[in-house]
C-alpha cells in the first residue's frame, strides 16, 4: 500500500486512529474535525467518539444528554460552511451580514448510531422459501437437479436388485 491513498470509513475510531496520517470526522455531513492523528487523539472529539469498553454502560438518556452537550458546544463555534463576507470591489458596494439568529440552525434530536435488532419468532413463511428457492435457479435448473437427485438415490437400490437376480 506504499505510495497509495486509502480512505477508510469506520465507527471503530479507537482501532483506526493510531494508524491514520490524516483524519476527517463528519457528523451528518458536517465537518467536526480534520487534521493529523496526533491532534485528533488529544482533541475532545476523540473522547466523544470512542465507544465505551467499561462494564458500566450508559443508558440512552445519559448518551442523549451527552450528545446534546457536545452539539451545543460545537454550535457555539463558527461554522466553516457559512460564507464569509464578500470583499467589496468598490466603496459603493455593501454586503449584508446575517444575524446570529439566521446562522443558528434548528437542532434536531440526535439519531441513534445503531438500531436495535429485531427478532422474529415462529416459522419461516412460504413467501420467504419461494424467494430463496427461485433465487437459486429457474424451473429448468430445479427439474434437472431433482432428476439427478432421484437417479443418485435410486442407483444403489437398482444395483443391489440387479446383483440379487444375477
């Protein structure tokens, strides 16, 4: 991989960050951090992204409160995407700067990173079996497959009966 650029997208920051030369952290398409891995490892963003490995797991409410605090902290920082004032080329041109209320966007509640798995109980439905079977092959495939299966099953029986009469 020497001399090549590799882009790795991962949720396991604690495993990937030490080996990376340049790190970009995005949150819902917004840039949270960019820089070297050394700067990232000491940044407060690293602490918010690292998954807990302790036995004491946080509840959903505690995680939501922490995410809200982090979002409030970063909302106070000036965003990089806000356009800077356009430099005026003459004395008569003027620019209107947006008020802080216009720049501040409405905050949505944080989304869960991982959704809980759902478990189905009971038997597998007929539609699922049909989909699975037809995904393996069409009608000709299954006709040939069942014919070969029947021939393979009957061949020892026919062989033994032939030897018995001989």
